[in-house]
């Protein structure tokens, strides 16, 4: 459970490959750029939005509230 995994490149974990394919982001590359980048996944497994590392939990909560 606490094993280090890759999130970018050929060795990226399948979960992160899928998340990035669903929400590639705004940059030239879909790569995860820094720790604390966040993905919001709804209850049916759809990737709703991708958030930059500097996005606060309160900002994510606003998006979640809008989904209800």
C-alpha cells in the first residue's frame, strides 16, 4: 500500500494513465507536474475534474457541492 509508484512516463501506474487520459489538463503535456495534483472522480467512476497542486480543499469542495 505504501510502495512508491510512477505517475508519468512508460512506467506509470495504470490508475494514473487512466486519470490523465480522462483529464489531460491544460498544459502541453498530460504529465502530473507536482505533488498534490488532484483528480475528482464521481460515484460512478467518471473523472470530473483535474486540479492544480495549489488548489485548496475549499475550492475542490465548491466543485463537489455543485455536483449534488
